[in-house]
């Protein structure tokens, strides 16, 4: 049983790009449950899930950023750097700023200026 099949009955959607029976078909999984996302992204599952050929095709457009990198040393470095932005103290500040900006936007929505 593949890792993809393990999660198939969980809170996710599985569909096939280009049709399931074509030789270049790609399974695409969209996760809808936060526990499942944590399980897939946890360090113990590192390397078990691949990003697929779509990321290779999009590389010229999105560059070699964290989301586009294949698993490996460069990905680990980017992940470690980006992880610091998601500490609770940093997130609380970000949420406060986003809340203030959303409130300003909603007050000004539809104003002529």
C-alpha cells in the first residue's frame, strides 16, 4: 500500500490530472483536515510524499522557493529559515496587523477615495 492510498479514505480529495488511465496521468491530493496536513508535513514522513511533475513545470514561474523545491538539503535549509516566521509570538503580531488592516479596508470599502 502506497502512502497515497493510506490517506485516501481520510479527509482529502484525490483526483487524477489528465485522466486516470493515460500514461502521463498524475494523482493530485488536496488535504482538507489539519491533522492530516500535520501528518503529511511532519518530519517523520519526510521524503514519503513527492510534489510531482507540476512543480518541475512551474519552476521557471515560481523559482526555487520552499514550496517548489524537491525534498533534500536545500529544502531543509529553506524550511528551517521559514519556520522561524511561524512561531506563536510572530504569528500573534501578524494576526494583529492583518486584523487592523482588514478593519481599515472594510471601513473604506466603497468609499470614493
